[in-house]
């Protein structure tokens, strides 16, 4: 009988140590801390996808160029280019996750795009997903 061994990040065992901050910013001090690696990874991926390259001060390579597709026609070719670009960026910048499915759903009536990303955190049995609407 085979057993699946899951790796637990040691910081998750220390309940009083924060791993990151939640997005969107809220709370009394302007931000709320999170204490799980799973939630920190989810916030980091969402923050990366919504930040444009060159937008972050002192870190001009952080983020994506998804805004370059803002006024492009929504067709199969453009959607495939976007999916390929996002998958490549995530493989390069987030080696602690493995993308299960990446789907971009266009809504031509509102001229918006919904990005749905399902992923698994490496060496764990944690599956998670992110859904972002680009309007």
C-alpha cells in the first residue's frame, strides 16, 4: 500500500507567525495578516497577475504585461496567447505551484475577461483556485 507523504511548511506550525498580508487591504491598520502558506501563495499569485510590469517601485520586473491585451480583439488567438503567457510567467516566477487548469472566459457583452486558475501547491495535497475579473 502506497502512502502519500505531504510536506507541511514549518512556519504553518507556528500559529503566531504571520506569513503574508491579505489582498484586498482592509482592517483597522490598513491590512490583515494571514498565517497560512496556502493563503499567502494565493495572495501572491493574485497580486502578481494584477500588477503591471514596471508598476512596482524598486522592482520593475514584478508583474505581468496583461494590460497590453486590454484593447485587443477578443478572439481564440488572443485568448490562447494570454493563456500561454500566463502559464509561462507562473512557471518561471512561482516554482512552488503546479498549474492544473488555466481558463480565460471572455464576456463580449461587457468587454471583460474572467481568468480562472486552478493549481496545486508542490509537495502538499493542497489544491486551490483563483478567479479574477479583468474589466
